[in-house]
């Protein structure tokens, strides 16, 4: 306590808090224990130095009640699998709200020069991680001696297959850094830097972030008129790299070829079923509700959506028992395994791989409605201030993709994905409130 009091009274508060926030893109490379310790220190320092109460906005209050609803649901659904200790542990969900809050307030108030410096750190960290992944492919291990595992390349993250998610989550900030700071002055180096980041996602073998990074570039190409040549050039280069690597690099081909084949087969399957359902609207529902078929049900019988589609169906089975208040935090696997006794082919996982399904399962429609209200306010502010801030169009495009209902998602209530998601959301909400960057 004496140390914190000394820091609070004697040292330059702004420099201290800036230093700790600027460490974030680097600290997240470390193991979860280090990250958790860092977050605790950052939260304490933020409450000592930043006037939280004065900067508590309506969207913050709504988001606070979103987490309250999740925690209350967990307490209401306490059972043998989710014992008392785990129920109280669910109070730690508030750390995600606090992460969002302190990042939102800090990045709405920080000076432009400091903000630009932070964006440079993000771009640098993303490029270095991407180069480390390339090193892992070429040499067999990364700069720290970490090897690939399970056909995934994670660089500094070692056995955590999250390198692609890291680069993608920070991709919008890397793009903003490229265009709105003086970090890269040459047009060619800007193209190379962005290509390295996206190619880093490609070679992490994390397919979903790679797909959504291409989608982000495509929509930026459509809507950012004065940067069309830039984004078109990047997309063409990424396409050429992908084609060349796909034809000549077997590990990449095996990783992505499976998805491409499944996509083609599944598209044909979906088209066929759409035509059949037009002729007989009850065909699909009859198959699902038929008790004999139910036990052996698989949505697309082994195609692309065998994992995610069946997870969505499993989520539906779990949700319909308690769709108002949900089953509580980390309940999906427990409830899914219970239902699997009735439906043997039910596909279960630690979480449903979709942000909205995770929210409904954890906190029910109550939590989902509160979350939608929060998103509505964010988009309302973005659209209202679209001409006020020169980066808001970039943020709108990114958030539309990020909150697309059918996209796969890591659990936002797990340590890494949670910190990354809510810190990024906090930064974006802070940037929305700024007049310029």
C-alpha cells in the first residue's frame, strides 16, 4: 500500500499509467498468470489515477448490468457441476468489465501523440509476431525456440493456438496506425507491413481470422474510396501468396484444402436443402423433431458445418430449457453432455464458438438484450460522429464484421479471448469519443 501511495503522490501519474497501458500488446504474449497479474496492477493504477466516476457513461452502465446479469444467472444455476466455489469464482467476470472500462476511459482522454505511439506499438508487435511465425515455418522453431504443435504455428504463444486471433483483433488498429500516424511514410512499406500481418494470420493456420481479415480488407476497399488502390494491391498480393503457398507448401495446403473442399460440398448441400424446403417447408423441421432421427441427428452429416453447425444445433438444444435467464457461466459443456445422453450424435465443446449463443447460454435472453442495447448505443454514436472523427468509418466496418451473428468466435469469457476482446472493444469505444487522431 505504501508503494501505491508513493506512486500516487510523488510520481508523474500520466506517465506511469501510459507506460502500463503501452505494455499491453507485449504483455499478452506472456503466460496467463503474468497477464492476470498485469491486469490487476493496471486496474488498481487506473482507479488511483483516473477519475472513473466522472467518466462513467450510459453505455458503461448498461455494460455493467450485462455482467451483473451473467453473474446472477451463474448463482441462480448453482448445481453439483457448478459448485459454490465456482459460483463465487464467477464474480471474476467483472474483471472483463473493468478491462473494457479502463481502456475506454484511457483512450478517450489520452493525448494524440501518445495514442499514435500506442498504435505504433500494436503494428510493430503484429509485424514481429508474423515474422516470428515465418521463422517457425522456415527453421522449425520460432525466435524463442518454440516449435509448432498440432499443425498450428503460434510463434511467441507457444502451445496456445491464438497468434492469428491476436493479429486479427489488433488488425484494425494496425491499419489505423499505417494511415494516421507517421510511423511508415513510404507507400511501399505501408503495403508490405499490412501484407506481413495478414500473411502472418495465414501462416498461423488460424482459418477463421484469415477469412475475416480478407473480409475486412474487401469492405474497406468498397467504402474507403481514397484508399482503394492500396487495399486492392494488398488483396492481390495476399491472393498471390496464398495461391503460391497452396500449390507449393504441403502443410498449408492440407490445412486449407480441407476447408475449401468442405465449403464446396456444404454449399451444394445447402442449396439442395433450400430447394427441397421451398417445395416442402416442414421437411427440415420434421427431420429435427422426429424422435427416431433425433438420436442420430447431424445437421450437415460431416460437411463444413459438421463442427460449427452442429455446435449451433447443440446450443439450441441447451438454450431451449432455460432461454430467459440462461444456465450460467461455463455451463455449455456440462449441459451439452447431459443432452448427449438423449441425442448421442450431439456435438459438444467447451463453448459454442459464437458470441451470441455463448451469451444466451450463460445469461439468457436477458443478457442478450442488454448486450444488444450496448451495441446499439455504440453504433448510434459511431454513425452520429462519422464525420467528426476521421477513423469512424474504419471502426464501423470492423465492428459490423466483428458482431456478425453467424461468425465463429473464441469464448469472450475465457482469459485470453476475453482480455483481447474487451480491451479492443474498450479502445474502440474510447476512439469513438475523440474528435480526431
